């Protein structure tokens, strides 16, 4: 079986991490297939939203540690190589994708797996799921965007607690502190996440791409710069088919037929 499963339905590209026996930990093959799936989402006009999830009882346990030779005689591993060639380009591609990425965290999300989820635009989780910044347990620094996402999502006190203590954070608590958007009962997660992804895919996806850009750039911008950015992005949104369609549908009291254009 492929380590990442990809399928397109109702303009939603579903990407499922598929190494359940390893709680979907990353190996080189999974990196390659996930990168290709995100590239497909970027290049394929049929795709208007992405739904990311994991097979089995875990979402993703981060780097596959069983593939690391850390025995006394082994040569030291340069972890920057793996970040530079795999994790960092992946996170950048996901954040830059001008289409919404919904993440359905079906189980434990640990290490880079937790931060892969946080790199998505709308994070949903099963009630039994959990998030662990496992890095400090093995002497590492949160990566894959963790040190960027955590303080922005939950504030620096909570970010520090999560990173230093690396305790398991239950999905409901993650929702309560604003780390993720919403928790659903385990048996409802797939249905709810699919419905949300399909709803987004039928929406004004060009506008969603622009609003992603606005929100993600806001963290590094002054209010002045952000107002200018909003002006420029709104110009672009205002020239879209979907803006005309949205206003026409409102006036005509009908459901809009958005095209993502
Ligand atoms: C695993 C893993 C795993 C292999 C569970 N690898 N097999 C990347 C590289 C480059 C730069 C540096 O940074 C990074 C980013 C990182 O992601 S570093 C952090 C790596 N991840 C971790 O440290 C998490 C390790 N896993 C765990 O702590 C636990 O497995 C969690 C808390 C995720 C789940 O615990 P349990 O529910 O009790 O499950 P389990 O531990 O029994 O795991 C089930 C199986 O999955 C087990 O295999 P086995 O053959 O014994 O049934 C584990 O060995 C395997 N597995 N995570 N990362």
C-alpha cells in the first residue's frame, strides 16, 4: 500500500497519511508522496480544497525514529538536511497554497506530526485525539513551524509550557485554548470534516486563497502594511467572477454558483 493515499471527490483532494503501524510517522517515501500531493493540489484546477487525515488510530507521530541510527559508533546525523529538504518546503507549500487545507486529526499528532496539523488552515480533531510537542523529550527543538505557530495560536506562556513539558494535550483542551478550530465525536469526524471541506470547495476559493495570504502575512506586518495589503488583495478579489456572482446571488435571493475564479 502507498504511504500516502490521494483521491479527488467533489473538488476536494483527500490526502491520507498511510503508515498506520507506525502511527503515520514520516519516512522518505511518505515525504515524497505528501509533497507530490500538495503540488497536485496547487497545480490542478479541479482541486478547490484539501482534506488531510491519517489512517488508523494515529494522525502522525512525526519523524520515523526507527530509521535513525543513533548507536554510539554511528556517524552523527545532520537534522538540518532533513528539515531543509523535506519538512520546511512542505510547510511552506502548504501555507502558500491558495486553497484551504482542512486537517482532520483522527488520533495522536506528535512532533512534526503535530506541527503538520498546525500548518493546515482549519484544524478539526476527534475527541480522542491529542497533540504532543514531543521534541524536547528527545532533546530537540520544535520544528516544522512549531516555534512559529504555537506562540501565535496560544500565546507565549502556553507555547513554552507545551514545548518544554511535551505533555499530551487532549483535543478538547486544544480547542479550548485556541490551538485548533473544533472537536467532533470520533465517529463523526470524517463526515463533518468532509462536509466542511466540500463546503469550502464549493465556495469562492479564489477569495479564500487571498484571505489565507492576508491572515498569514499579518503576523509580521504593521497595521499600516496590513491595511495596504488588504487594499491590494481586495482589489484582486473585487475583480473576480466570484465577487460578481456573490453580489448578484445576494440581490436575486438565490444560492451563488462560485467557480473559484
Ligand atoms: C513510531 C513512532 C515514530 C517510529 C510511534 N517513529 N515508530 C524530524 C527529523 C528531522 C529533524 C528533527 O525533527 C524531526 C521532527 C520530529 O518529528 S522529532 C519527534 C519524533 N516523534 C516522536 O518523538 C514521537 C514518538 N512517539 C511517541 O511518543 C508515541 O508513539 C506516541 C505518543 C506518538 C503514541 O504513543 P502510544 O499511543 O502509546 O503508541 P506507541 O508508542 O505504542 O506506538 C505505536 C507504534 O508506533 C509502536 O510500534 P510497535 O511496533 O512497538 O507497535 C511505535 O514504536 C510506533 N511509533 N511513533 N515517531
